C-alpha cells in the first residue's frame, strides 16, 4: 500500500516551548488515523506541520512522496492535493457557499468556471446542502458551516484530508451530521488524519489511533488494541477519563 | 444683501472650479488608495527591512504640514532635476499625504482579520497574492470603507491648498473672483456651500454603507461619519 505521510524526527518549538519532540509517523493510503491526547499535547501543531501551516525546525515530512520543506513547488503540490478542515470552519464570509467551494478549483487548479460550479453543486448535494448554494456562511448553522468546509476541501480532489477537532465547536445536535459526512468519506477510502475527542466516532471509523502527550506519540496502534489493550499507563489514564 | 445676480453670473465658473477640485481629489484618491494598500500590507510584515522605510514615510507625512509637503514637491524637487507642473506636484503631494493615512487604516483592517482566513486559503493551495486579492482585501475594504470615505472627505478639503500653486480649483477661483468683484462674502460663501455639499453627500454615503447599526438622533448622526473600524 502506498505511503501518504512519512514523518521522521520532527521537532517543533514555539520560542522556548518545545511542542513536538522527535515525532515519527507513517500514514498509508485509506488509513483513518484519529489523534487524541490531552489539551496542549501538540495535536493541532502536528497536524498543521503536515501542510506547513506551522514551520518546523528539525526533521522531515514527506507527503504524497514529496518533502514539503525542500521546495516551494513541493509544498504547493501538497497543499493542492490535501484538504484541511478547521475547528472554527474558516469559511470565507464575503462569498456564497458555492463560491467558497468553487474558489480553489477555479483559481488554483484553473478549472473552467462552469465545471467548477457543477462540481461544487455535486459536493454540496453530497454533504446534504442542496438548498444552500446561494446562502452566505453567516446564514448557516455551525453544522452546516462545517459541512461546507468539508465540501470546500473535497473540491480539490484531495488525496489526504486533515481534520482539526471538526466537531468541537458544534452544538451536540449538530455533531452527528458532520460525523456522518466524515464516516461516508472514510468508507469511500479517503486517507484521513483526524484530531478528535469523539471516541465513539474513532471506534466506528478509525483503523489506527494515536495518543499524543507532551509532544510525543506515546502510542500508535490499530483501533481495537487501543481500546482493549493500551500499552502505556498514560493512555490507560487518559482513556479512563474520557470513556 | 446677497448679490444673487453676481452669484448666478459666476456660477458656471464656480462649477468649473468644483470640477477641477473633484478631479484633483479623485486622481489623488486613487493613487493614495494604491499607495495606502501597498504600504499598509508592507507594514504588517515582520521584516525590519520592510517596516523601517514604511515607518519613516508615514511618520514624516504625519509630522509635517501638508502645505510644506506641497511646496517641497513643487519647489524643492526641481533641484534634483525633477521638473513638475503645478498639477503634477499637487497630485503627488496629495497622494503621498493621503496614502500615509490610508496605509494606517488598511493596516488596522488587516490586523483585525481572523488568522483562520489566510490559513484556510493557504491550505487550499492559494498563493499569497491570491489570498490577498480574493480573500483578505475584499473583506478588509468592506470593513474599512467608512474610514476610507472620511479620509477622502479630508482629502477634498485639503485640495484647497492647491490654490497656492495656481491650480484653478475651487479655493483659487474663489480668491480670484473675490479680488475681481470685491464681494468676498459671496465669493467665498459659494465654495463653502459646495465643499459642504460634497461633505454631506459623502457623510450620507458612509452612513448608508455602515447601515443602521449606529442609532442615535444627534447631529453626529448626520454630520459625523460612521465609526472608525
Ligand atoms: N502559535 C503559537 N504560539 C505559541 N505557542 C503555541 C502556539 N500554538 C500552540 N502553542 C502551544 O503549543 C502547545 C501545543 O499546542 P497545540 O495547539 O498543538 O495543542 P493541542 O494538542 O492541539 O491542544 P488542544 O486539545 O487544546 O487543541 C501548547 O502549549 C500551546 O500553548
Ligand atoms: Mg488543538
């Protein structure tokens, strides 16, 4: 199986604060990796290093076979071919839902406009927002916003999707509609890295679960093993708190 | 008594002068907007190499009188071999002056933007330039439109200084007509009303744009501009 992400010896600091400490990580095609761990462990930072929203100091990250730090072209290739979904959606509020989804295909991939809009419609249908083509982000609920954000990322035909706590800013009754979309994606074979505390969701769709604490990956195991037979004490402690 | 006959006789000339005033203001306004946007963007960068020249520029403009800047451009620059017509000098001085103030408005608008907007853009593969053009600046300009309009209204009043370079705008024309007719009340009263009219139009425009968010029945509501960012 093809390797999508390869991280070796990654270190990242914010000033004096050493946030990621010697991270190694491999993610393969169609993997659904859920990253969990206590607040401040470095989960978001690790995710954001993968498309270089954060610069890192040491180590290498290869995504889709390209070392993202070695050239601008590589980084831009990786960004074009991966999607990211944020905790706070980060939709573009000044343009319509359709334009949010079609913008990157039009301006980055240079796809003809009518094709891009056709595709945007299809994606919005897929996430259950057929009625909202012309709405503006400000007119949507949190769950709807996050589904638009997923559609926006999918519009670039990504080979890898990164999710940073996609449901933690949502009201409980909206979490399911977003998770359902993500489950469909996972079942469709999308390679996904998801920072999440939704252990029920992790149980259902993840094939691997990683546990981060204090900037280190303490445990990275197949899902079943993670829940039934965690290797480290830290993981057991964490699991007992959140399950 | 007001001499209405005199006013109507000179009215065409006043309107021509008003047109000249608006021409100077509009041209300077466009250049100032370009300068202000570029300088505003540079001023948000982290590199000292970028920030220091920008700081010197805005600091210098803010701390010296516009009239002196105007004289400097028109009478000072020829020493360096740059010869300018009065009109060119005025446009340059007003553009640089207004551009400095606009750059600070733009900088404030950029600083108020949520970091998530540029992160989402970069994650989608947009270049820095595309992110600015498609995502950041449209939102910033929408937000700063009221203070930009109010800056433009200052610019219109400032163009009266062009009278010292014998540009046939409103103030120069008023002085000329006053000297010719010995009727200073009418000669300066008409331009006053014209300046006021433009100001009022801009104030209403600004109020219309910033919506009904700011209720209140005070005079400020009509004569003041919408809240600055
Ligand atoms: N831009 C930044 N500047 C300085 N410190 C930062 C920055 N971003 C994160 N940190 C610090 O790095 C550490 C790891 O942050 P990170 O956001 O990766 O944690 P996390 O595991 O995602 O936590 P949470 O579950 O709360 O989201 C924290 O101590 C945080 O305060
Ligand atoms: Mg986080």
